[in-house]
C-alpha cells in the first residue's frame, strides 16, 4: 500500500533533483524584451528567479501572495503558466462543483496549469482519513485520479 510518507519522499527527491539540476541555470542573463514584458505584466512580482535552458526561459515568482511559474520561448511568447494556491484561490464555480461531488472534503492545495490547450486544475482534497487527488478543467469537469490513506 502506498503511504503518504512514501509519496512525500518521492516528491521531495524529485524536487531536490530538479532544484539541483536547474541551479546551474538560475538567474541567467534574460533577453531584455522578455524581461521587460514580464515586468510590465507583473509589476508587483516578488522573489523573482529566472532559469534558462536551450528552448525556454522559466521564471518563478510570487504575485499577490500566490506562487507562480511562467515559461517563455526564446521569442518571448508565454507557453505555459502554473499557479499554486489554497482554497481561497479556487473560483466559486469550481468550488461549488467540488463541494457537490466531494461532500465534506476540504481543499488542501491547487496547482493551476494553463497552456494553449486550456486550463487544468490539480487539486488535493482531504478529510480526516484520506487524501484525494482530483483533476478538473475550466468547464467544471472533475474526476478523481487517486485516493490515498493518511498515515
């Protein structure tokens, strides 16, 4: 049986590996037009850190107390965004759908992923005994991906 501790350890290892591999590319010299576009779009951004690889720039920052991540191609086009937030950031429309389908569950955290294909929400719900990984889209279509027992 997969426990929350095992999942946490896997995620921690993955996070450390990603951090270590991207550390060498942190705070590169960013193309001026891309940095200018970012600064105009997010004038109140805090804790801004840029990363670069062969095909894109990535910027991690906080905007209005929400952690955000954007990917720019080298032509300055935003190709993907992610936002990480708690229950207070969930739209009322989606919250109503979640509350109806998962009665008595609380939102622990949300990862919102936006691409040209649309927006996807990876939502972690919880109750006293279990964690629920739910995936939703902007139209309110929701399905349960995984259910885990709390350790």
